[in-house]
C-alpha cells in the first residue's frame, strides 16, 4: 500500500438493501434476513471488488415500521461475521459492539477470537448507546453522556489491554522441553475505572494483525472526538456535503494529533447509497418501483426543504421555471442544497425524491461513472478517505457496483487492483498496534 | 428415533486432548488451540460417528499450570462453534454461557442467531459462576449462592421469553401486500426480576428446532436441581461410579417431575475419558509416554486412596499379594474403588495411575470393546442416558473412537446408525419448546 487510495466498506444489514421496499423486489429472497447464504453472496461480491471491510451497523432493539419495512440489523454481528469469515479470504469485518451494554471481557474475548479465526481481519466499531429502547432490552436506564463516555474510555482501554495481555512471544510450544506458555508473558492487566474493570489475562494469542482494529462512528461531538482521536483507526459517519465532510475530517485528524498520533492513522469513512443502472432514468425507475407510498409521503418534506408548496397531484410534473426560480434551499437541512441541484436538472418531484435526496446518506443513481465521479470528487477534495457503501438492493447491487464502478476507480488510479495485504490493518493502511497504545495517557480512562 | 438409545457428545476444549501432555505428541499440531481447522477436523470426525453434539466447557479465566499444560477452553465458545457450524451438517453445539456474567439479551441473541445459522443445532449450557478468578475478569465480587441462582432463574426465563417473542407465524413476507412482519406477533416481553430484566422483543425468527436447547451442568446441589428440573433438556456431569450416577439421575428426573415435566425430557449425560488402542498395554504406553512427571507426582495420592505406603522406587513393580491384601479403598474418594479394582488386576502403580484412576472422569483404556462394555453397562443400569467423551488426544482419538467403538454400540442396538433428524432437539430425543415452558410457573424467577 503505497499511494493514498480510497478504502471501501460494505454495510451489511438485514440482507435486503438500503432501499425502502428492497425486500419486495422479485429477485430478492424474502427470507434473506435469516439466510446467511444470502449475506455470504454479498460478502463474496464485495471481496471480488477488493472492499477492505464489511461493516455491521447495529441497533439492538426493534424500531420503526416492522410491518412494511425490514429490520436493518444482522441477526447478531459476531455470529453473522464469524460465519462470513469462514466463507471469505481477504475482506475484513467491522462489527458494532456497544461499550455501554457489553462486558469488556466478553467483548475483548469475542473480537480477538474472531480476529484469530479470520487470520487478522476483525475490527470493532466501539460505540456508546443512549437509546431508551436499547437500554430497556438490558433492563437499565439510559446513562448520562458523561457516564457513557467515561465507561467507553474504560471499556476500550480494558479491551486493548486484554488483547495485549498474551504477549507476542508468550506462546513457546516447545514439545521437547514441555513448555507450552511462558507464564511471565501471559499476565493479569488489573485495569479498572469507575464503571468497569478486569483482571485478565485473556488467553488468546496474537492474530496475523496482532489485535482487532478499533473504529468508532457517529456525529463528531467533543466526547466522540476524544474517543476517535485516542483509539480509532477508522471513523465511520453519515455526512451530506463535501464541505461538512472536510470540516469533520479535519476535526477527526486534529483529535488524533491532539492525542499524540499521526493523523494519517485514522481513516475517515463516509456513507454512500448506490443505485447502479445503465441510465439515470432506469435507476430512478428501479427505485420508484419499490418505493411503495414512501415517495408520495415525502413530498411535504421536499416542499419544506425547497420552500415550495407543491400539491400531491403535481408530483409527476417537471418543475416549471417559475417554481424553480422561487425555490431555495433550507439552511436547516444539509440535504436541501442537493435537492435543489437535482430539481434544477428538470426532474419531476417524484424523480427528485427518487434521487434519494431525503435518505441517510448521499445517493448516486445511474451509470458507474456517476458513482466514480462522486467518490473521486470527495476523495480529492479531502472530504473522505473512503466510503461505506449501502447498495439499493444487495442481491444485484453489490455485483453492479463491483462490475461498473470499481474498474473505473482502478483505471483512475485511486483504488487498489489487488488487496494490499492479508489483514484488515494492511488493507486499511493503518499501523500495527498490540495492547494499549503507549502514546495514549490514561487521562479519563481506566487505571 | 424410536428405541431408547445412547446419546453422545464430544467435549471440545483447546484442541489437544484430555491427557496431560497431549499437546506434546508428535502428531499433534502445536498450535491447535488457535487453529480452528484442527477443531473442525475433530468435529467432522464426531459427526461421522453420529455424535449428537459438541460441548464446550468454559472457564473464562486462566488457571493451573500454563507453563506445562494447555488452556482447557476454546478461544470463545460462540465464535468457535459458529465457525464449526459452517463446516458441519448435522452435529449440534452446546456452548457454556454464564448466567452470572453475561447479559441475558446478548446471550439470547447470540444463541438464537447461532441456532438459525446452524439450522437448529444450538444448545445453551446455562451455568452460574462462582469462581473468584472469573469474577475478577468482570471486575465484580463473587455473589452468594442465593443471588447467583436467583439471577440464573431470571436469566434463563428472560432468554427463553426473548426466544419466543418472535412468534412462529410472525414473519409474513408477503411481497405483494407489502407486509414483512406482523407487528402483533413480534412483541415486548417486559420480563424482569431482582437482578436482570429485558423489554424485548428479540428480532430473530424460529430455527428449524424452534429455539436452542437448554442444558445445565455441575454437581446436583438443590439449587442446581431446581434449574435442571424446570428448564434443562440435558444435564452434563462428572461422576465416578454407576451407583452415584444412578442416584444422581434419579434426582434429576425427580426434579423434572416436581416441575411438572416428563422425566424423559431431560437427558443425563456423564463424562468419559477414552484411550482407544489395540491392547490395554498399548493404551497405557500411549498414556505414559505423554505424562511427563505427572504419574510419579500422583503416587502419594494413590497411596492415600488405597491406604498404602509405596515408595517412588516401587512405581514399576507389580503390587505383591501381600500389598494387595492390605489395600483398601478410601471412603473419602469415590475413585478409590476403581483404583483398587485396577490394582487387583496385577498392574504396577505406574500402570494403575496410567489407567486414569485420578482424573476428571472414569477412563477406559484399551480396545473398542472395553469402551462399548463400559457404556453399555452404565446405560443399561440406568446410570446414564449418554456420555460426553473426552478423548486422550483429539488428533487421532476421535477417529479411533468412531472407528472402533461406535460400530460396536451400533451392532448392540444401543446407538443410532444414522442421525435421527436434522436438529439437536431431534438428535437428543427431547420435545419441542418455543418461548417459556407454560408448565413452569414463575416461582423464584422473573416476572
């Protein structure tokens, strides 16, 4: 890994796709949520496209419209990714694991076991959890922010210390001498803070990458910036504009520098939703076909974003020059500028909405080139080190991205043609670490 | 699955074997502990022998002589068994999971996800944890017995209720109607007790066996008997004599009856260590070759068991008629009677010890027939419904058992020639259950 190149991750959720209604597409298996073989197909497609990692966002509670929509999680991040690890060779795994509702010893043990079994391909997206629906599943109240982040520092430090508690050369395995392990090199950590503690050691040897890679994710609050700056090798976020992304990336890199690290040690990965189709029109039709009533339901939101008063019966009429002249983007919503730009291309309100202007991430619809252009622009503007891709429909959307977008990125020299190495750390381009980072003090953490 | 037949499980630990020094055998890979491929070979061998399940005992702390001996655990039960699930078709998995140190929601989620991914082959060995070394890894004091068992009742009930919270016909998946799930059939459980609670629901559909099978294990204290009687379909134990085993099995069955269940719903599974060899002599030599100094070190213990005062230099001399006449078994140690019977066969003290008379379980050494005889005797005496096998050395010991012992059991009609079904529940011969057992009241549990 020499040149600075884009890093790609693939969001792995419930097996259907990012598009509302993706589960209803005729070619999508209706039971993909419970069928690990479906997700394995998507993982293998991403591996064909040299994706560095699969990423399982996780919200361990049921929310939203479960009657009309799907569940947005894998059944269980560790179980699902372990199964996928057995069916892949190079792609990494970044599993979300709550610092609030999991025991550090269990978390450390499962992630390092996955790392060893996958030969150095595991990463941990360490996040705090504040949602009352999740807290209720653990029979606990929501802790305040100060407590959640204090526990997060403690949990991450304990986890990393446990990972390092089996020293790299502890495992002697000398059959003749009858020495299995050097007891001087598998030792307790005796680390604890206000909320969690562990004695250790953890009896798991180093993997090919030493220990799992730490990620974190969310909006860059001061609390989260401290977590990211001190521990994370990857920061996963949702951001709408290049300007906002550049500012965030600068903050993240500054946080790493403040913690005594090289800013290049942390990769800033932004979300992107994709619909790869021969033409924009075909892409929009693919999206509209599965949208159910959601596009119509979003018209009032589009009106608010653009300062318009379009009526439902106008949803299929291209916007007139007069309407467009009156339109303006709402400063309250970062997506408004994108919506306005799309509207000015002459689409109907339905088509504007089908562009994904009111979704979780920026969305690209159309030929591979449009996707490659988007990523190249963000990457070269310093707005992202990489992207985590949420395809509209997994079943064919990953293959389409790999076949139509990846080759363009490779031709442009901004994406690798082969995996740089065999481990997640190598494929991300982040440095080795084993145990706690000696550059990071214990301020605010476990001791 | 018609006749009453023996159920077999294979202990899965660190990849080496039950014999002290197994890791030093020339044909054993020294890195088996971290090499899941080694354990997969053993699992596949057991599957060839129609074993109903793999069982991972688990002690989540480092103990004992790690310099000279191995670690006695898999790296992580859930991660290891999920990886093995992908490499096998029929064999089940019984993973130990602490009710004391794991969150019920996480436990319920991971076991049911493994159950779905393995198409109905998962079981949970639900145990309390009282060891200070384990508690220290979680930064907590050891809770008293009353509290541990109260939490265990709550944790098991919450887990089973979460498993049933996705009702069997909740998943509509009607693409035309746009109905994914019936929200009336995926509902909160709102169950809690003094120590743990969860709102739910858990968004995982039924597996082919509905939900994981509950096991428990340990010595039959009154507290554990209540757990076993109310919830368990399998009871895993270590017991030395037929008499003791019959008495325990009666107690377990009585506990099930007391809880309103049919005693045949709970399988009593006893431990057995195996060395399959063409002759007893060859088996003893295989064991002695790897024993390091442990046999010599155990001579004083043998003296105490038999009321003798043998000196180290006598370890290779067969016991004289005078010594044997003076020997008597110590009533303080249930293994003494076995040791005395072996001594009377005319072996030297070294050979008596090499018979495994001071080990965790009864040990059989020699031809397949001796193993089959042992199991048949216990089974027909009502001392066991099955056995969990700890082979001396995994690398060839599982194959030897499958090739030399299993066919004899099959010829004798006391062991199945094919898997009775595809799920753990079918292969154990235990009835269906989904959610909480309606026959079990909530006395002492969650509410």
